[in-house]
């Protein structure tokens, strides 16, 4: 009986350690190196830090989109792409959400974002 309880506790501790490692994994060096092995520039690091490592969404643009939605809780990120234009970042986000009638619709928003993560211009909404 004691062995069974000890095994349960050990598995619980290992599970917690696993999730801590996943959530706070040591990617300090890996996040500063490109896939080809070259070091990332400060600008690359600044740009990439604006995007969620979980789903790739742009944090500032997502917040702005949710503010304008009928039902912000219905927001579901589909994909985000971006291009560093040197002076700013061009971001395109595709997402799903509920419309005024409660139906799910897919929308796309493209915007210009500064290097601090602030949306400076909404270019299009579809």
C-alpha cells in the first residue's frame, strides 16, 4: 500500500516537473540562433518577441481585433504571417469568431505594426 502511494506521489512530482520544463524550458540560446546556425540580429529578436510562442499570433493585433468584435470570447486564431519591411512590420492574421447573428465566420486583418508591438495602421479587413 505504501509503495502504491509513493509511486503516485513520484508520478505527480514528475508530471509537475515536466510541465514546468515545457512552460519555462531553457531556450535562451536556441532563440538567439537562426535555423542555419547564424546569430539572430537584435531586430529579428525584437520582431519575434511580439508574437505568441504558443500559436504564432501577434499580441497587439489580437488585442485590437478582440476589442472590435461582437463576442471577443469567440476569437479563435487560425494563422498569422508577417514581413519585416525595415521601417515597420506587415502582419496578416486570419481568425474565426462569432458574428452579430451568432454564426462563426472567418476574417482576415492586415496591419502595419511598429517595432514596439503597437498597431500603427489597419490596412484591410476581410
